[in-house]
């Protein structure tokens, strides 16, 4: 599956850690989980078409387009990520 990041997800990664190796490891973890189908759907009127993948205390929220493309919208701490989506 092709996985792309919106600018908001890139900005989220930069805010999480200044270490580029840690950013790469976190992103790689999300890519592996999405490709392996290890993700769940979100519920609610606004969130029904979105999915989430977990990696430790972090979550990636993404949308799936067609059968072969995922777009990561936000990445963040599990306590804060869903607040961003409610805005």
C-alpha cells in the first residue's frame, strides 16, 4: 500500500521529537502496522471514515483511498490526538 503524509502529520512528527532517527522509527512502525492491517476504525459523525494505528503511546490517524493508498493525517500522543480531530 502506498502511504503518504499530509503536511499536518509531518509537522506533528517534528513536534513530537527533534531526533530524526526517532521520527523515522516511529513512522516506520506506523507504515508496517498499516501495511499489515493492524489498525482500527474511528467512530462518530466526523471520524467515521478515518482509521488509527497504534505504536506505544502514539497514534496515527489516517484515511484510506481506494485499495492501495493511505494518507496519514495526524500523528500524536494518544491523550491528545483525538482532540485535534474534534476541531
